[in-house]
C-alpha cells in the first residue's frame, strides 16, 4: 500500500466512525445510513484496488476509472445538495408554524369594555 492509500483509507474509516457515532445519524433514515456505508466501502475498494474501478468504467462505457469516480461524485453531490435544500425547506416551514403558534399564544385579546368607547 502506498502512503496516499493509507491516508485516504484512514480518512474514509474516520468518516464512517464519525457518521455512525453522531447524534444526527440516529435521526437519519436507515436507507441513508446503508447507502452511506455502501458508498464508503466502495470508496475504500476504489482506493485500494484502482483496477476494479477501471474495469467498472469499461463495463459502463467510460474511458477511465477516474472519470467514472468523478461522474459518481457529481451525482452524489447533486443528491446531497437537493437533500439539504429540501430539509432546509422543511425546517423553514416548521419555524414558520412555530412562530405563528407562539404569536397566537401571546396575542392579547382586546378588552371589550375599552372597545365600547366613552
């Protein structure tokens, strides 16, 4: 193994540990956790065995393995961006609902005696 392979494999393993230990990962759906683990182990495989990536690229009609990795990264980045955007919209909607509920709870009902005038 080359030093860069050791470094990259260690980085991916660290990401796996951090993702599985974080509180956020407990709230994440199981399908996302499984997809993350598959991607992480595919990354380790690509780092340790670059010829496998080259063979996969040939199978799908891509010239080089590095191009296939780039294309997969772009797709995953787009997915992550869309997922983040949709989650942000959900949070924004929840904040709006909470703000309205709090405003209604603190709203003062006008006193009827003061509305009748002098």
